[in-house]
C-alpha cells in the first residue's frame, strides 16, 4: 500500500503534503524532527489516503501540491482546519 498524507504544521499554520509506503514510520520521522522541511514545526497528521499503486499515490501527491489541488484539499478538510484554528485560540 502507498499513502498520501497531509500534516498540519502548527507553528506555521501550513499544510504539508507527502507520500510514503510506510505511513507509521514516516509520521514518526516527522514527529521526531528527522525531516528537514517539517523540523521544529510541530507536525500533526490531519488526513491520509491509501492507494494500491505507487504511481497513483505519486500522481495524487503532485496534484495536491498544485494551486487547484491545495484549494480542493482545503475545501475537503475545511471543518477540521476551522477546529484546529479554534483550538489554538482557546
């Protein structure tokens, strides 16, 4: 199985998109600051998708990194993002 995942970077309030064949290991790498692009930004897994083919996962990741993909992703997880933003205020 192959995964496309979205992290919310709490320090910068940004979304990070990635893909992997082992989601648990990759999330642990992000959490333990072993990934340069998310280091010290407090990443939290907010969404993931599962694919049988690596090519499908890579294609989805590339799409989610485009302007249109980011817009649709934010629309898809809008309620979650509002909840995250609200919890930061309280």
